[in-house]
C-alpha cells in the first residue's frame, strides 16, 4: 500500500470530464482498470460484440496500486473497480465522477442492503460489483487439526506452508483483530502493538499472492492460507471435501468492490453502458460462475444454482461478525511502512 498524495482540484475536473467525453472519437473505446482474476473475458467479448465498444482491460492487484497509477495520469481510465474504503477516499478527494443513474436502469437490481453504507450511502459514485470476505483456507488432507483463528494459521508448525494476500492493509488488520483491536483503528499506538505479531507471523509465510492465492494451494506448494472468499469458493468447487473455507474467529473482513468512473474519464457514456450491462442478471450470473463471490445483484442471485448458493465461501451461513474497512487517511503510509519493513526483516 502506497500513501497517495491526492491531486487538488479533482472535484472541478469531474464536470469537465463529463463534458469532454461526448466526442465521437472516443465512442468506440473504453479503458477499464480492474482487479485481476475478477472479470470473465467472455463477458468483455460479449459486450464488445453487442456495442462495438473496444474494451482495453488492464488489471491491478491492490487498491493502492490502482490509486498510484490513476494519480500519475499516464493512462486516462474510464472505469475503475475500487473497494469500499477506496471509494470513500476517492469521493473525499474529488476523484470520482457522479453517476448519471438515468443511464443505469439496471441499478434497480442491486440489493437494498448496499445503500446507506459509509463509503457511498446513495450509490452516487459507485455501483457494487461483488462482495466478499477474507478467510482461512485449509487443505484438510494435510492439516488435520482445526484452524479457526489467525493464531492457528500462523503457528510454527505451519512454517513454509502458508500463503497470504500481499496486501499491507489486510495483514495489519489481521494482527489487530487477533489482539481484539478494531481493524480500522490504526493509530500509532495500535500499530506498535501489531508490530510484534506481524514480526512473528511473516517468517512463517511461503507465498504472498493477491492475484491468485489459490494457485499455491492447488499446486500443493502450501497447506493453508488467508485468501479472498472467491478463491476459497473455487478451491472448494474444484476439490470437493479437500479444502475448507472458514471465517476467522477473531473477526472477518467483508469487502465490497464497485465500479466507478474516475475524473480521468474520456468516455463516460461507454462507462455507464458497461456498468448497466454488468448489472443485467444474465450477465452478472456469468461473472459469479467464474468468480464465485457474493453477488450484490439480487436478480442475478435468483439465477444461481442451489450448489452455488450453498458454497459457504460465497455465501457464509448464519450471521457472522463482519467488518468493512474505512478510509484511514494518512495512516495508510504508516501501515505500508510497517508491512514493508516487517517483510524485509523476515526475508520475504
């Protein structure tokens, strides 16, 4: 995670961006900057065939990577896919264009539970794409004892057999959760408390991977790890009975990734059209088939199979304790430094 020095005047650029994107020369192209392993190529292909709009899809592995590249201005992205705390930060910094909901009639398919949230209460700037959690995956053929907490994962007995997300905000939040500290309370005192925990954990890790953490588990390079829920769901689907996905007993992180239009937009009409296309139930369900996170599209959920809905990684049973991240402002730099320093000291 890199600390972002937000550009000033971004709010004023929002209206200019909308005004500048009506030119016909931009009508046949859409620059999409989104998470890796998250959008089926078939969906992009079908959109291109139907609309004639060429989609240039570039992937990133973290919100911070996306923000850093967005703020350089090297590429004029039309659509990005930030998580909730990043939406919050981008709205504060005037980095997002207000949505024209008249161009997104399928917004009606988003569940009511996605309104009223801190990052964008009226979905004025963002449209939920997928919801997920971060949890513990275990290869039960190799690990026989229960693994319920972060302390269970980061045990000396699992040294060299663990995969984790390569994400400073995530890892630091796990350390705080293990200490009973709110995952958004990242002041200097709490980061000091987290340091020895992280220092003990990281030498045990074999693989850091935010793009496809399931790969190391599938290949047998590691036995367990802390990964995205969609990755856990795929492992469970492809290896019935072999892998389990568990929400940490310390408390689990729930994220909401959304589609949003940055002020770098060159083609807002195409961006709105893509958002509306993604919200079609028959399209959204295709995304769930390839990337089985929790689908916020309630009409698409009606098209999911009983087996898809029964996957406990995709749709956690009961009423688990879930926390979302909020914007922590300049503390992000301290979180990044802590993780980077601890990683270097661990030899990772």
